[in-house]
């Protein structure tokens, strides 16, 4: 349970301080499944229109308008349609879906049921990353309760709506957070992304039209249906409707996850909610939306607002809501290396630039950080990153290249300071994972 | 036929058009614009993995892979811009980061796509200074080696093995930079050993155990030959150095087999180098076979045969299903004109005469070519196991299933691998009865049915034997569905013959649409032997001999041996004693002359042995089982041996036949074209495979009272009658597959 | 012959029915098989391939892709230290180095007595409670070196049988449902995250 912060606007997290919301009784006691009843009384098109009106954009990272995504699903389909929940939360800096899975699993279920009604699907799966075993267990208990009470299964709420829903565990693969890779994994295969088009709305899981949404996106749906799209949209600036969960981590006094209206000033999040930087240190950089997003130098970071467009104007992305704060003691070479180590580890290996490029950059950054750097390496690493950017099969290559390029751009001097013989603030240890 | 909708696009400022649905990379290729790629391979699934084919397309934010983008009206493409060149260069640079640069000692050096691409598009300077990741080379099977660091992960091998061969023996293990191709049994492969993965590998990651490190590719001559094993007639390109055949492969894909070659076509040809190869004539002197001179051997044969003729002794001739058309034609001529005997036959493995007779008088194409199977809407396969016995036929059937959704109806006494592609599969106890049922009118049937497989929803099932369900409707549904087909190719093996073949044709003819036929015979020139008239009762072109002039057939000749029924037996390129062992004592009164590559069971019993060249060492034509005539080109050589054609001409000369002159395959082919109906086409057409469009038939074929039934050879992928025993590679693979390995 | 318990076999049968095609159950089956056996033995691979009607190669291809799946035994307690960015900024590297020193093993190695194995892992999704360590499936968050030591002490004691709460997991079983009396919560006092382990048991 988390107590609300005075600056928070709790919509998707409104049950986070309710001790029994993860039980059916507790959920029902706080508006649970009322949105489902309302949605089932609406025409599917009307449900989609309501979601469109809310301005809800995907909370997984890409920010695609949710209502629009749903509307792409053909009404008639010879193949079965599916609703999938992407609970493969793996973007470094991001730990919000975990809280929804823990405190409010029924909101996800209800959101999926509403999505199922809207697109005409009768089956859904919740793909939960393997490390979140206790959340899988919790979700399975919630599903069992929902099934026993007639919220999942045949003829739900006596309205002739059938919807079967299961939780499904992953087994350790960041790439499975990519929607088509998730579908491959859900089909029992290696999590290699698929060629697009066709997009999932036309041909997704098992070749059927599929809606796939992030946990937070789906959990936001019941409140939108209950209170209306306009109500939700009013929380943020135009085209950036609603609230979202921000995960604050790094060199702040108070780490945590808070729900804020879009457009919330980053400075306020760090200072008024996070209590400022630890030990009175000075800000060096901020990762605005998970490890894939270009880093913002302090002067930019202090002046931006947390909404899609404002962060985009600062040449980065709102991403997954993972805000990581770096103070001046941070070695940016080491930070770039750690990011690259991650992408190298998680690259599926399918395409050449990502597979070979992340390996190249990781080995170069390791050597560089260990004191074996050459002046030519700085531009070479930039060029290698540029050669990955925009040329890979899926977005993982871009995710590896973008933060690296931003670090090379804004903190070039730190790289030069690392050239042979210079000491590193972090010490020279490189991680074990780099060696295998 | 109306043109499919054409789409107009612009590539590098040049206006192009291509049929709707064409991939951009193919549209470019058709117009001579090369868009480089590694992972793209025509007719295999799309990967977009190597990123070599990135091009600029207007209105698209990023570079696009030409191998996955379908052309669209008004599309404007640039494949020659600075951006595109940079992207290609960088893709090669990335590939080369962990690829060893030891091209001088790489087996693929000189025929490596990565080498060529680097030369053409790559960076002149390596900028990757980190240590390369090294792994030891692995041997996966007697013929497949894998060198992991060289692998560029284009996944061609995985797809060729899975999608093409339906073997699925290769996969991808691990993730990211550790991803690697792996064999199906962790450290080794258990597969059909076709070697297509090696041919399709663009680099030196997969290499052939039978060939590697023997030569450099540019030291060899590359000779397009026709494989001498099964009856499908695949092209195998011989790599020849100093007359020695070092390899067979299919890299240029120009044959009727397209991308395909099986283990025999690729590796079986090492029999040509076997140490027991005969290189001198042998004569039985004091009970033992001793080397003798050619003149002595030829004179001895002629002298004995003249004596036997004088004494009115019977002479028998058994011909070959591997010798060339010109040789088979000349052999029947030699038997009939020079030896003046009608006792002439060959090992029959399919009943061509019954098929052609049943089709006699039909106008239009009644015969299909093997290629037609790739696009056939429906195929009825009766008997046989093409995967084992006719690998190209099986490949084409799978191709049709994959690319054109061919409905494959299978009638078989057993459970064959093509079941996986079957639309309807009937496992029947007796083929004859099943065919009779198909052709019958009744709606009930008493045919005992051992099983009918339902069409499988799974695309690549490992169909367990238990999937053979016995259904009440039995063959009724099978026949009813076939009757709705409008365009069927009927393929049948030597498991059925005579009247059953006629009934099958009657059924085919009763269908409302087009029906065409292919009879599957074993051995490279089985069809040629039949077309050329190696029969006791049929002349070239299946023309009957004069009434009462038929000679003994193969079984009758062999049966006559123990009773001294034949004063001489002349066996050319055949080993009848292998299947019908004969007591040497029974042969004391028979002058046995054998002409072959090796000292086979038959040759060991001979009085005189002529060493013959194999198909790869001579020129002429061969006809595959579906009637496609192809030129055989001379690749290797074998000092001391002679072609069967030359031996026949020399024997004829020694027998006093002065009009024949020296052996000349071209002149013989002219004679064949004058004699055999299906071969009387313009030469260019004939050699382009047009023969099956006309029956090789001169009139009706009389129905023999008790025709000799075909005896299918039942070779597997790894055996090839007597010849296969002399291939070290085939034997090595067989050895490796013994249980308990 | 199945290498799995009848309960697990029954669970697999149920799992395979949840999907339009049974192969969908592969990844969960592999993880649950590993939970029971400690690692994916050749017999486990064979049996799962058989249940799904797939080749062993197809199963191995999938195993190799997922970082949680292993084809070699690990320790009874698999210590997974996150050193990704959020943890890095709050001492993840130090925790990892401490584990290496204390356990005397490195990345993906298992101690000779089989009690502990160590792995430096990627983001565990505990960024706002960094630094985090996962032991088997249990999360320990906002850790100091002292807290880490206490946690490792507790697991070591349990391995010696000193802790009566040790479950029926058996040797080599990771026993994912076990709880530790140690609450590794830090300054914010994420009580809920600390206590969730108890709710599970």
C-alpha cells in the first residue's frame, strides 16, 4: 500500500491505499466492475469512442492513442480476436505496472473485459514477466475469484458476453515487451519480433486480430468508462490527456511511484515529491522515461513538463514513466556502458546492426571505461550508434542508440577526461555480465 | 490469360513496372537493379535480418528493407543514394566485426557472398578493434561442418532445411550476440543429409565434409551434369580438377531441380574415385579374371559370339538404366542387328508401356513434367515414397503445397513422410483394389482400409503414427473430393502395373478437367532405357516387334541360365546377380560378358569384363522419369575405361559390322529423333525438356499375356543399388546412422 | 517416463488447454519444470517436447532465448543482483561485488556446497526501491550491505536446516514460496513491498 502524496492525482492508483482491493470483495466495495456493467450496456463502438475521447495514450512507452488502436480491429473476422495485456514491464527505471498488478489486479481484468467487449474478442491473456512470480500468483488468485463470481467465463453479468482470461508467465526477456515479440512468446516461441505490417489489430496472436495494451493503459480504462472520456482528458494539457504513474529513482532523497497529471513539472517531481537530490548534490542529468530515452542535461531537465509533447520538444520521450535522476557524482561513461550492457544482453540477435552494434559498443565502452580509450573512439562510438539508429528490425536498436548518442553529445568532455590514464569517479570495475 | 495488374514505380529515377504483390527487391532485380542482400532468398520466408537491402522510399521516415516491401503504385525508391550506400557499408562493417578475416584459408574463399559484397559495397578499413569472439569448428555429420564465427545468421540454412526440406533439423539457440545456428541433436545432426544448407550458406560457415579443403574453387572446371542416381534427373554441377570430380553442387540453380539437390547428387559421386574402379579389361584365364588388352578383349568377345551364332546358340542381353540414351539405343541395335537376338531387357521399375498404351490416341499434353508438380492444384500420388526414392519429386510436391496450396491426395500401403503435406491420405492394404475402387462406380467399397489421415491444421507437424485414424467413410470421401478436382497430376510408382495402371488412367480420364501423368521409375535413365526399346517385345518408341518375334525377358533369361539355356549373356551396366544370385557352376556353359564400372556380383562371374565410363565421364542425353530429355556433359575422366557407346561400336566393328563407323553420340541422337516419336522435336526444344508434351509412342502397345512386373528398387536416400556401395560418403553417412551410435 | 511430479503433469495438462494451440504453454511449462527440478534436465526437455508434439530442438531453441531458463543446475538459493541503472546509482555494483566476495563465486557460478549461486541480472522492475536483489523469486529491496548480509545469513541458516520454516521443496528446489523474516526496506519504508513475501505463503 502506498499513501497518496498531496500533489498526486490518483486515478489508476486510486486503490493503492486500499488494503483489500486485490480481493474481489474489496474491489467491488470500491466501484469494482461498475464500469464493466456500464460498458456492456453500451454499443462496442460507443466504448471505443469514449476511450478515444479520453485521449488515453499507451502507457508502455510508445504512447499510441488507445482508442484508435482499438478501432483498427476489424468488426468481422474469420479468425478469433484477442485482448492481450502487456505486463512484461522490463524497461530499466520502470516499476509502475508492478504496483497495479499488486494492489489493483481486478482493474486490469475489468479493463480487459471492456476491451474485449469493445473489439468483439472472447479470449485474453495477461503476459507477466517471469521475475514477477508473486504477481502472477496474485493475478491467478484474482482471476479465480473473478471466474467463480461470474466476471470471467461464459455469459458474464448475464449479458451474453463470454470472455476467457488467463495469466501467462514470461521467463526473462526484455524484448518480449515488444508487442509482436510478446505474441511470439505467447505462442511458445523465441521472442523475435514480427514483420509489420500486418499490425496486431489485423493479425496478431495466432494470426487473429489482437488488441495489446500495457497494464497501466488497461487499468485506466474502467475509470474512463465510469467517469467519461472528457473527465479523464481534462487532467492534462490538450492531446496529452489524463494522469500517469511516474517512477522516480536514482539520486533523490525519496524514490517512489506517484500518479501525476500529464504536464506536471519535472522539477516539482524531483524537488517537491522526491525531496530533492541526496546529500544536497547537484543535478547532472535525468532519464525522462526509461533507459531507452535520451538523457536530459540538468538545465533542460529543470524546465520541462512531463507530457508527451513537452519532452519530445526537448529531443527525448516521455517513454514508460521511468524517471531516473543522476547527480554530479555519476560517471556518464559508466552509465552509458551500463545501458549498453543491458541492450546487448537483451538484443534478440535477429538483425545485424542491433546484435553486432550493441556488442561493439559494449566492448568499446568497457575498454574505454577501463582506461584503454583512444581519442578516436569517441567519434567512432557515435558513428556506430548512428549506424544502429533507424536501421534495425525493431525499436530495440534505437533504444540502445538513443541514450548513448545523447550521452556522447552532452557529456563528450567526460569521455575525453577518461582517455588513457585518467581516473574514473566510479572506479574501473566492469560488470560480470559483460564477460559472458 | 490477362496480365496481372501492373504497378508503376520509380527506382533511381528509372520508371519500372511490376506485377502487384511483387517484392521491391525482386522488381529491382527484374530490371537489372541490384539490391544486395544476405537473408533474402526467393521462395523462403522473409527475415529482414541482414539489413543489406535498405533503400530510401519517399514518404517513409526510415530506410526500408526492399526484401519485405511490396511494390505500390507511384512508389519512388532510391537504392543508390549516399544514405543507402552508407547503410550498406555499415551493415557489412557490423557483419565483419565478429567474422574472421582469414579468407585465404576459408573453404568458401572465392565463392563467398560476403567477400563479394565487401568488395563491392564494403569499407576498405576495419574500425572494430575489440577482440573477435572465437569458437571451435564443429562436425555435425559426416558431411556437414559448422564454423560458428563465420556464420552471419542469415537463417537461410534454417529455412532451407525446414521450409524447403521439411526436415527442421537446424535451429537458432541463445540470444543476441550469443545466438547461433544449432543442429537438432545438440552436438550433431540427424537429417536427410541433403547438404542444401551448405549450398545456400552465403559464407564459409557450413562446409561439406566430402569436399572441404581439397582445392580452391577457381582451380576447378564447373560442368553441368545430370545426376546418375535416381530417376528425377537433377542437375549437379561437377567441380572437376585434373579430370577428378571433387564435388557436386547446385550453386547456380539452373537445372530442373532449381534450389534442390539430395545427398546422392551432391556427395554420392565420389564413387568415380573409388580405388576398385575398373580401368582395364579383364578376361577369365585359367579360372581367374586377369587384366588383358582392349584388343584382346574385343577380339575374344567377337570371336566367341560369332562361334555361338554359328552354333545357333542363344544370346541374351541385359541393358542398363544408367547408360545414356544413345548407348541404350545402340545397345538394342547391337543386340537386334549384330547379335541378332530378341532376348533383350532391362531392370524395369515402372510400367511405362502400360501408361503410354492407356494414353495412346490422346491429344494434348497427357504427361506432366516434374516441374509441373510445383504449381499443380491437385496431385494424386499412388504408391512409392518419393522422399526416399525420388527426392526432387518430393521437393516439388512440398513446393506446390507451400507456395500454391496443392491438394495432395496420397494412396499408399505405408506411412510416408509426405503425409505431412497431404490433403487426404489413405493408407490401404492393397493398392490394386484401391485403384479399382477409385475407378469404380459403386458407392460402397469392401476395400480394407488401414487408415485415412485427416488434413492436418498444423503446418509443420511431427505427425505421429497414431494420427492414422480409420474412418468409416474410408475411400469414399477421398474419391468424392478427387472427382471435384479440375486439374490433377497423377503420379504413380512401380508398385502398380499393367491393368491397374490402365484403371488408374481410366479414372484420371473420367475426371472433368485436365489430368496428366507421371510414372516414377528408379535409376537415372530408366525412362531412357524404356524409350530406347530395351525390351524383348518393344522397339524404340514402344513399337511392337513383329508377331512371334519376342525374345526372353529378364527373368526368363536368368531362369534359363542354370539350364544352359543361354550360350552367352551380355550384361551392360547392370548387376542382375545381386537380386538373383546365380551359382557360378551353372554358368560354365554360358559366355558371360559384363561391361561396368566395378567388379560387381555379376562381373565377378564373367568371362570377360569391359571397364566402362560412368555418366559423368561421357556426353549424350538422358531422360528423366517424367520424360525430360537433358544433355549429359563430360566432367571427369577415368584413364583406361571407355564409354558404353564406344565399346559397342568397337564390338560391332570387331563383329564385322562395317557400316557403324566410330562412336558419335550426336549422330546416334539424330537416329533416335528419327525413330522415337517423343524425341522428334527440334533439338533446342528437346533439350529444353519439351519431350513429355508428346508421347514417345509409335502406335499402340500390345498387351503381353504375362507382362513382367516392375520391381521397384526401394532405394533410400542413402542407397543407390550397386553403385551406392562404392560411395565412401554415402557409406559413411549410413554408418553414422546405425542405431546405437 | 515423466521426470515431473503427478501434480506438475496435471498442471501441464490444464495449462495446455488454456490456449488455442498447446504450444503456447511452452514457456510457462519450462519455468515450472525448472521450479520443480532446479534446472531443465534432458529428460525434462524430452518430456515437454513430447507433451507438446514438438521436436526437442524446438524446445531447446526456446530455452536458449529466455534468460531465466537454465540447462545446468544452480544453487538452492539463486542470488540475483540487479546492477541496472537505477540500482547502479544506489549501490547495486557494491552489492554484487559483496556477494562475489562473500560467496566466493562469480557471475552464473554455483558455490561448491550448492547452497548459493550468483547472477548479475538486468532490471528487476524494482527501480524505485533500488538497490534490489532477488533470491529465487523473493524480492529484497532498498538494501544496504548489512541488510544483504543478514538476508544471506538467513538463507544459509535455512540451507543448514536451522530454519524450521523450510518447506518441502527438497534438495535443489528453489522453493519459491518461502518467506524470510528479513525486511529489507529502506528509507521510504516500502512496508507493502517488504511484506508481500509473507502474503504469498
